[in-house]
């Protein structure tokens, strides 16, 4: 529930197009930026995945069960 556009000075020039400017290729720009963002996320994920450490993978279930039983005693 927006209030719409408020009055603004018409004599002001801005290099970005001014108030509420929407370029003709705004949808294309949005697709390009979104694609680049998703690609960056995927590259970061693939680079970080081999660096993950999971302690469950380091020890077998039998070893963990032995440790749990030792703690209970």
C-alpha cells in the first residue's frame, strides 16, 4: 500500500535518470544481474564444498558408539 509518487522538482537533472526512472532494458538488466549473482553463488559453493569438515565422516559409527558408551559409564 504505497502512497504513489510524491511531487518532485522538474528542473533537477541527475545522471541516473532522476526520480522513478525505469530504463527500456530494465528487465534484461535484472535477468543479467540475477544470472551473474546466481553464478557467483554456485562458484563459491563449489569452491567451499571441498573445504567443509564433517566429524561424522572422520570416525566410524562403531567408534562413536564406543565413545558414547564410555561417557555413559
